[in-house]
């Protein structure tokens, strides 16, 4: 994390050193060595409770992803038919109270309705499973003997969060040691207040709290280092007296000469080291925060601007689960997914419908993706009987404050969303009061960014007439793109963005062609577990992504690539739809006649479009070769014979060549000047012969956030994927590694993700593997009955810093 200054040595049990051997702030990971039990045993919070029979686990940990899938699961299809309930975690560690020092535990996420105890003392309760928690352990530490931290996580009221949300301590945990006078939770900040071509003014500051026994004068010493690691600016803020139990803000402005701007193609990051120093010169606390120098703004007439460039936000909504790993998502999963999405032209992400983990935002900062950080999915009016509406009035202001203060330094965030499809809008007086309270929190804690919300059928609830929409800095609406355009035309001062949108061409072209429309966020970027309550058992997921659950690009992603990528692209697919598509069908059959929300959340019938040239019927029959490309001219050949060229349609529809099927090779080639190498081919597969393995990396680390994706394909003798062969692939990992999970992206496969056996889906399956010891080698083998097995080896390296 950005706040880490140095780490305490971890032994068999944890020892917290004295200040003589420590820095002003010490951050110690607390992920290892926990004990876990499902159920709700009486007295589990007590230090003397016997947990020797409990299972040893490491964090992050989502116990629900182990399954089983059950049609009678309490969460139903909303939760992917996976289990929910109460579970306990306990951690024993050594830490003695030290005069003048404080010890905190920080948990990035507990799903949900959490309770935390230290040595039997209740530290607090938090209903929201997406907020970070921090508790002061200092008053309850034992002077002799070990300490016991106990955490209760309760998802028994499911479905209470949309959609699959996991269960347990599903994010990282750490201990933080500081002085009695220290930076408050989320209290360190660095934000750009002025920017031109030659200089940037950066305001840095800390909220300092005094938990000691006497007033203390403290000053702030700030040092900014640039993307190259060299010092860029330095500042000393004069001392301020902080009374006991009070919080004071120390801040000042620094100037950066010729700053390097954070941008999509050059996500340059600065670091601000903020040190709180006492009157005697001793450092009491220190935080280091990463930030970026950039100018991001929304304009009513022209949409979104980044660093002087007018851009369309080509965004995707992302749900929080990581497929086979559940809600406890290693960063490698998000790296694979976000990298694949960005390669398709995606430049923005909406965290639907709750705030992500801190490291997710570190990654969007690093990769150069802009973010809409969403706070809530419901306010006072329920979407399900036991959801957050029960707690909104008591907790929403604190939750919003904590989320914003945690996330506000990330340059990737350009917009806060205070709610998604909020049902309170049917009651305008109540809704406007709730909205005002949230906007006040947003603007007080981050004056540098605008706020929106994802309006749901605003013309039904009168949001554009009763003043609610105009309370927003940027008006967001889900779906119905022409309605949002009309709202801007009714009031040209409205800044507008599509907060959730469908995949069809008729959703994209209005956004593309209307200058005030800042952009859109597709529902969704990646297939996700849950929201199969409408489609019903045996479906366990919503397959609405550009990528499948394993991170592979789907046909919808190929088409999106042709619309959103700035580079020339060509993709060829096979369309078996009997009739040629009309103007609103995107080459995949007629537009759904279901209401928008139900259509989006319901799996489509069996796809008629496939990225193969191997239909079930290999005899002559009608097929359509379909090409997704942004090239001005494309030529298609079948077995070397030209079928002609076609120009780019103005409405971005696919180009099609009806043919009578013959086995062989289909090739589509870009004919634009200098782009002859831009082409794509499909080949007819022969009989399945072997398993081919590939990895997304040549090496893998051994930490939780490290994973390698080892993809298995059923191929013929020439290496062509065989899309329809009913084989089960067995994975085996040996050497310095372990098998974490397997998957195939199927909506109806109920095999536990931890199983080494996985049925091939469209000829493919994936194994997620992790190293166990840096410097070693792990070996992955994959076998299936009647096929030649495949294998590969990966080096095990130290994890990412």
C-alpha cells in the first residue's frame, strides 16, 4: 500500500518492536496464520476460546466460493446459488503496549455485518461489507501473553448485496503502529489545485489526531518525488498545537515545475511523503501517498476532457468478483482483465455498484484507466428485504466519508457515483434530502471531483422536472440514451454521461455522435457470478461481458474492439443466424423484446455467432462470414478465393459475406494503406488430437496477489481449436507451485472451482496456478481421455512490490 513505510519482521508469532527500533509508522501485513470456522459458536470472541479444531487459513479469504452450488441456496440466483451464512476468524499475535505508541488493525473489507474483538473486547460493528475498517487496539493489548483478534462475518441475510459478494474477510488486513499523535484514517492527501503547461500547484496535507494525554505542537514536513524517483519539491508547514482528542489539519502548497501528467498512455505517478514531526524533532507518524498531475473535467457542450483532449469515455462496469477465485481476488486477475479490456479500446471503468479494493485502484492508476468510483447500490428504499437500506440512514455519511478519504488520492478516479438505480427517487422529497447529504460529504472530503448517480427511469419519477437531476454535478442515466440526449437538449447546461449502457450498436452510436455525451459504461466488462435469478437454475452467472469469466475475449468484445480501438483492427467470425441482421441487431439476431433491464440481465439464447469455422454440420449449407473492423476497406477470402471487398458502414454495422459453407480457411484483411498485416483468419478444425497449454506469463510469484493463467485448448493435429468436443481436462501442478482453481466460463457448470477436473467449454479451460517458493519451477500438466496430454513449466519469482 502507499502508506507502507517499513515492515516489522514476521516470526512464528508477531512481535511489535519498540520505537527505538521502529520508524514513525510501521505497517505489518496480517494475512497469514488465521483460524477459521463456519457457524456461530458461542463465546468465539473470547481470548480463551479453544479454536484448535478450526481450519488454518490465510487472507484474503472468501469461504463461499468453495460452494457447493445449490438450487436451494438462500441467496438464490442473485448470489450465484452459492452458500452464505455466519463465519468466524481468529488470529493470535504478540504485541505489548508501548508508552507513546498506538497500534491499529486495518481490514480492507469484511463481507458483511462484521464484528471485531480484541481479547474479548468489542471494537466495533460495521454493516457495510465494502468499506475499510480501522480499530485502535492499544487500550486492550495484554502486557503479558499473546493477543487474540476475532472477527465475525455475517452474510446470513442474503441476498443483501448485488450480486455475488462472497463471504468472510475477503480483502487484506494489516497492523499499523504510530505515535500517539498520528494521521487520522484517510487523513493524508495530495491534490492538484492549479495546472498549466509550465507548473502545477499541489496542496498536500494531513489530518492529525492526538490520542495522547497532553496537547502537542506538531509540524508537517512534505517531500514530493517525481515519476523518475528524484525529489521534485519540499515543504515545511509551521507547527500547530493539537489538543487531546482533537483533530487538526496541517496543509500547504508546493509547486512542481514542468510536471509530467498522468494520462491514459503515460500514467505517471508522483509520491508525497508526509511526515508529522513533534517539537523535539522526533517523527511521530508518516504516510506516503501516490498521486497524479492531470486535468480531468466534464463540459456540458463537449463532454469529457483529459489534459486538454476531448475524449469519449469508452467504459465498462465491473462487478467485484473474480470468477473462480470469488470475491477474494488476487491482483493478477484484475491485471489480466484490465489489460485485456484496455487492448479492446476500453479507457474507463465503473466500480459497480460498490467501491473496490485499494489495490484495484492502484492498478487503474498504473495502467492508465479512468474510474467512476461508485458508493452505494441502494439508499433508504430496499431492493431486497435485508439489504443496505436497513442501515443507510445511520451509516451512509460515515461510509461515504471513509470511502472518499481512502480513495481520493487516486488520479484514475474522475467521478464519484453516489448511487445506482436508487428507488428513493419515486419519493422526491426524501430522495433529494438523501442526495444532498451525500453530495455534501463528497464535496467536503474531495472538492476536486464531480459527483453523479445512475438515474433509473428518470422520466417516470420526474427527476428532470423536479430538480433532483440538476443537483448532480454530472447527470448520469442508465440505458435509454435518447432520453439523456433529450434532457441535455432541454437544459444545455447539463453535463451528461451514460452510467450503464447496453452492448448494441443502437446504444453506442447516439453516444458516439452527440458531442455533449461524455461517454458510456457497458453492462458489463466481464461476465460475473450471480444475477441469474431471472434466468434461473442451472445458470450461475450473468454472461453480459466483453470478456468471459476466465478473461477471454468474447465475440461481443471483438465487435467492441472494432468500435473503440484507435488502431486498425480486423476480426472475422461465423454468423449462423438465418436472416441477415437488421439495422439494430449487431449481427447477432434481433434486438431483445424484453424490457431493457431484464434483457440485459438474462442470458441470450444459444449464440449464433462464433469465432470458428467449424460448425456442427460440415456439409454445404448457408453461413455468413461476418467481419468487425474499423478499416475503411476489408477483403475476405475463402480458401484463397476473393469474395470481394466492402467499405466501412457509417453506422458501424458488421460487414457480411453470405456463402455456402465449405471447410478450409477464411481470411479477412485490411486494405487501408500500410495496413496489409492487419488480418484475421479462421480454419476448420479436424478431429481432436491433443491438449495445448499456454501461459500468460513465463514466471509467477508466490504471494496471494500472484497468479498465472494457464490456458488449455483441445486442438487438432494442426493446432486448430476444436470447439465442440465433450472432454474433461484434468490439471496437475507439481514442483514449486499449487493449483488455485480451474474454470471454463460456463454459465451452467457446477463443478467446484477448486476441482482439478474441468470440462472443456468451446474447446477451452483454464487453470489458475501460484508459486510456493521463489527460485523454483512449477510444472502444469493437462490430460484428457483419448488425447495427447500437454505440459509447460513456469519459473517462480518474487512477487510484485
